[in-house]
């Protein structure tokens, strides 16, 4: 294959990746917008039903802007298409609920779009200095020549010592320019924004290994003891057997150091407190830098949780492995082989015998599930008649206090209020003027029921109903204000059943 053909094959393979298929489609701006709005920068899992609703709401708002090229279908159908495109993955959280998360391909696409939306210079002093510093440090740590490594270290020590002595002598501190700070913040945000996709890639690798282990375990093409030993050893070396596992193990070793994490937090705090940070960073960028440590810890927790699932899967499969069933199958196969050898000893080489693939089923019309139990013929013990004197005394007033609303008495009070015999401008004022026996919480529903029968409508404002329970305690309820009609005015036209039902529902709430 020629060089250009090989390069074309590599580029074609890159365009076949889910990251570029997401960015290359016509509806990519809509999909990326929904992913950024729903999942944010931390890629927190979202319950499936909630994401379906969010997708439908976001698409409705996008259509209001005049955009017509949007995904069609319900939120559930759209999310399933995104899962087939390897941009969403559905799994179970710790509580056993189905949740959606973005794949590493989708997060990589979001990171690329986010970098393109940032204003950054293509060439700057800060970038060149960063390259030089990185190359110098990399050479100092990887150079196999002892003399060269010592020379690099001595030069760095001399440079740092001279800078320290200059500051000790009271020399002027050279402040960073706004362009220098902008470029530094931009590169730092770019590095941090790549962390979620890196963690997701490691997590997906562990999920793939888990599926491979289960498939190989269920194949059982080797003895059980050999399979168990092989996959237990693979589980122990899981973090060092793959490229992703080795990379994560190195990062985990660094971030496991509390002093290093504290240093990272302090350095970020100092950068955010810089005088030029307020004019260089937006509120969203400041929040992103401030949440770096939490972002790293959340990513570590998700990867460790996926690794624990691999180990627990192996453990559960080993524990639940039915050795007795395997022994029964082996004995059955040996009996078949023995009978076959007996039959071959008494027949010719060309003899044949029809053997059903499965044994015939027994036809049983009814099979008894229960048999005679002499204990079933014993008569139950006689029911002892209760003595009426043992029952606690209950008065009629106590029974009425625990009952429903007293509609007859309430109707009389309501008629008196309408006749101006009991002055009140609203249902709440009438309730406050009632005697204690008619101010139970349940009487509020009685008044609202009578008002609904009259076709009165409630206002949007609320008023307080202070109810008295039979035990003397008070409780206040907020109910939509329902004014009483003026008896001097003609009766208003009855409201529609829909209005009455709505008013009654609001009042009950």
C-alpha cells in the first residue's frame, strides 16, 4: 500500500469514529447544545425519564428560535438513536435506577466545540515558554545520561537560587501581563475540560473488560478450576493489563496523595485571587476552575466503581456457579456413552436406531399438590364473646368530633352570613367567626363544598384558615380567597363546571 493510500485509510477510520460522526451531521449544533445544557461539564448521570423530558423541552425552545432542522420523535426515541450512535450510554446507578451518561466520544466532541468557542491566540510567549518548560522537565526526568541529567538539574537549581536571592534582596517583582494571564487561564481550562472524557474512556474500558470476562466465563470451554484461576489472576492485574488501566493507576497514585491535592487546591485559589482574574475570567470559568478538585474526585469515584463492578461480577459468578449441575450432566453423558457401547456390541456396523432429541413429556391431567393432613380436621377454637363492659366508653360528642364536616350546621351559618346576620366578606372571615365545634380542619372542606355547589369562584390570592382540632391544638391552612357575594346585588351567572372544579381543586390543595 502506498503512503497516500495508508494515510487515506487512517483518515477514513478517524471519520468513522463516533466523535466525528456526531460533529459531521447536520443536526450537530442542536445535539451538542442539548448535551451541554443537560449534562454540564461534570457529566453527572441523569435518570432516563428526566432526560426524555428535558430533551423534549429543549427541542421545543430551540424550535421557538426559528430552527427547523431538529431531531424528530419523542424524547425516548431520540435518546435511543443517540445510544445507537454511541453518544449516550444507559446503565444502572448505585440505587438500581436507569440513568444516562455521555460516552467518551460525546465528551470529546463537547470539548472540541468548547475549545473552539474560546478566544485564544495561536502563538504567544506563554505558550512557547510552556513548551520549553515541559520539554526541559521531560528531558530531565527521562534522559538516561547521568551527566546530562545532573547538568540540567544544576542549571535549574542555579536559576531558582538566583531568583530567590533577587527577591530576598528586595528586587522588584515583575508582574504578569493581561495577555500572559489570559493565555495561561485558557490553556489551564483546556487541560481541565479534557479530564471528564479521559475518565469516561477508562470507565468504558473497564465495562468492556467486564463484558469480555463474563462472555469467556460462560463459554466454559476449559475446566472450571482453570477458568477460575485464570480470571481471578486477570482481575488482580486488571489495572496493569491495559493501556487505560496503567494510565489511570499512575494518575490515581498521584491524586491519592492528600498533600498534593491540597497543593493543587491552594494553587488554584491563588490563581483565582490574582488581580487580573476578575477581568480575564468569566463567572462560568471561575466556577470551572474552582471545581477542579471535585471534578477529579468524581471521575476517580466513577472509575473505581466500575472496577469494583468487574470484581463483584467475578465473585458473584463464581459463588453462584452450580457445580452439582455440572456433575449431573457429566454422569448423564457417561451413562449415554455406556449404553451406546452396549448397543454397539450387539449390532452390526450399519445398524441404526431413531433416538428422540429430547425425552417425551409425561401427560398428567392433575397432580396433587396437597395431601391429607389430620390437623386440618380439627375444629377451630370457639370465639369468645366479648364483654360489652370491656369496651372503652365513647360519647356521641367524641364520635362526632372525629367524623366528617357538619354540612347542615355549616349551611345554616353560610345562609346567615348571606343574610347579613353573621357579617363576613369572605369564606375565611366566616370560618374565623364560627364556634370552636365548627372550626375543625375537616369543616374547611365542608365550606368549600357548599361554595362549589353555589358556583362561586375563588381569587388567586390566599387567606389563612386557623382550624381547631378536638384536642385543642391549632393548625393554619392557606386556602384561595373566596369572597361572599353581596346580598344586595343580583346573583351572578353560574360559572361553568370547569371553573367550579378548578376552584374546588385549588381550595382542597
